[in-house]
C-alpha cells in the first residue's frame, strides 16, 4: 500500500455486476455521500449487532496508546467496561505496606507496589480529551458513545498485587453481572494486563452457584458467553484458575501479534516493523503529522516524545537522555513505540470480514488456531503465505498493518474535522451472494462484487485467495474480469475441501481506506 497522497477527484459511478457458471449473482450499485443522521438511534437498535466488550488494562505506556486507538473505534463496539487491573509489570499494592514477591519478575526483592500508574489516567486525561473531540466524532458517526456513558463504565478491578483474585471489586462485579445478565450476546473480555480481575469475576460466580442445582446450567451458559481476548498471559490466573476451573471458556492468547504492534527496539536494524511498503506508517514523520495531533492524539505515545506515565520509573521511552540506557534501545523521534494491546480488539472491528465468533477466520486481528479443546485455547497462527507463496512469520497480522494505520490516521482527523465532507470515510465492499457457496471440482465459479464509498472516492477492487482460511492447500486460479467481476477455477483435486476468496476494496482518498468481503467455496 502506498503512502497517503493528494486526494484524487471525487466522482459518481455506477457498476453493473453480471455472473454466470455455478453462481448466478447480480446487482447494481450507486455511490452515495449522505452524512449520517444527527439523531442517535435507540440503544436496542444501536447496540444489538455490535460486539459487546470490556477492556481490562494495567495502563502502562502502550496501553495508553492502544486506548487512544480503541476510543476511535467505539462507534463499532458496545463498550460495557473499562477496568483497571494488575499484571506482572504493574500492581498497586494494598496500601498497608505489605511486601510482595514472585521470582522471575523485574524486581529482585519484595516490593510494596510495582510501576503502578494510578487509577485516574483514563478519567482525567483520556476521556477528558475524548470529550473535547466527541462533537466532531459524532459528525462522522452518531454511534460514538457519549463521554459520560464511557466514564460510567470505568471501574477499578483487582489491582493490589499481581494475580490477586481473592476479593470482589467494582471491576470484577461489573464483569460478573454482564456474564449473568439476559443479553444473549457474547461478552468479549479484553485482557490488556493480567487476567486477575476476569478470574475474580468467574470465581465469584462459582462461589455463588457451585453446589446448587442451578450450577451446571449456569456454568455452561457463562462458559459459552465469556470470550477472553488476551494480549498474552501477564499473570498466573489463567493457568492456575481459569483453565482448570472454566475449561470451556474460549480464550485467545493473541501475543503472537506483538511483533506487529508491540515494542520495536533498535537492535541495529532500524525501523523494520511491518512489510517494506508499510514501514512509512510507523515512521516518526508520519506519526507526528497524522496521529499525535489534537486533544486526543497528543496523548498518544511515541519514541522520544517527552512523555511518561506517572509512577512508572521504567517508562523512559520518551526521554532522549535516558532511553538509550534502557532495555529497549530507542528508534528515531516520534517513531512508532508500541500498541501491544491492539491485538485484543482488532478481531472485533468492522472491516467486512471480521468474525469474532470464529477465530479461525482472518482479519485485522489475525487468524487463530485452536491449540487445545480442554481448555478451549487458541493462539495466533505463527505464519502465513504472502502473495508470492513465501511463508512469512507474523504475516497473519502484518498483512493488514498498512490498512489499519491509514484507518487510524483518518479517524484521528475526524477528531479535528467537524465537516463530514472534508474527511475520509471507509468504503463498503460486498460480494453478491457471499458467505458460503457450493461448487464441484473442475467447475468455474463466477463472482461479482461491488463497492460504495460515502466520499465519492474511486475504489480499486482486488480479488485474492486467503489460502490459510481454506482447507485446500494449493493455489487456485482467479481471473479478474474488472468491474467487480471474477471467476475462480475450482481444482479437480479439491473435492471435500474449501477455498476462501477475499474481495478487497481500497479508496483513493487522502488516506487509502480499505474494506473487504469474503466468500467461502465449499467443494462437493
């Protein structure tokens, strides 16, 4: 993907899509640019189809950066909690001078607290800045939650020590009540720090109902409802409590995406994050111009930017004098620092192919593999094949990084742009009759796609095979006929296999914005 450049002329076009062969699909589209209505829809319709989620965070520097990005996507999510929690890297202590020690940690002797950044950053800094830009954000999407609504979800969870889950807290009570309520949607529990507060919520449910006649039904319902999206296991509560006591809860350990979004230190290689074509989006010049702008963006963290989290003596990333002596050698000023917790919410974002209920399908959050059935544990695929057929480590998340960065930059501009028509908005991409289709070996499947763009930008469509999503191991032939039409030749040896085809649409706005559609060909 190329760096953003001047916006091309905006225009209106009409595409007629025709099909033949195994599939007979058709449709006509016309691009529109009507801004969203000013009135906010009722809560039932507003939230019904959006992922229901809770963020738990130890609020270190990269959590702050991830939270800035996360807030720009709250229009696509039903945020029901933002909860302070502890981790092996950050814990508050009990306020009584109790000393705590576990081997193999950053500290060598018992401590009364460790690198704790407090419980006010989210309310006093982040949400205050969000409130400043909220009127502009609503111009671009009225679904953005009001600052007060987000503020009401902020709770303090189990923060005293690493892995502390002995007592109920406001944060654990919130999660417990969500898991027991009547809303049938899954609750995606993001673990940006340790899983201690989540574990306490589950333990409080067990304490209340274990041994009663209702326990088997309640345990099964909660196990089906809770999904833990962890940016790594940052305390022992998953291994020691959640896995053995709640083995049916789906847990996704997404730390494999850290190579894309986590700390990228200078080890003599320069800024090598991302694919070569995408590295501009992690450079200091790009970050400074497009991300660290305005009330919200100015809180974002980057290398040598002069900022630090209060209470964390090891947060020297912003200090040009101290950073070179730290464990992570600095890159250039304002280069991408870390958003290690993006991995926990990227699977939920609305890109057209997101499928949070099926982690085996790929998208901006990567593609996961089930590692065990008991416990129900998934991890990110370590490698995927690029367009040349070469296997690339972390390609499951790297392949989307440029698109995600452009989208982030466009939304950061929304915070400063009250005029809907003066900003970039993503296209919508569809495959007519998409989903799953059936075909026979040797047949030709004809597909038709379409794209609409609210800004009248030209949308370039590209078809490609997502080999790892399908079970057929080989490469299929895709003939792109232009105007959203393509034909896929089903291999003769593909009986009983599946083939995943992605339609990708990228507009030509100032920031190239990309969305997708998927069709899965089941060969019979």
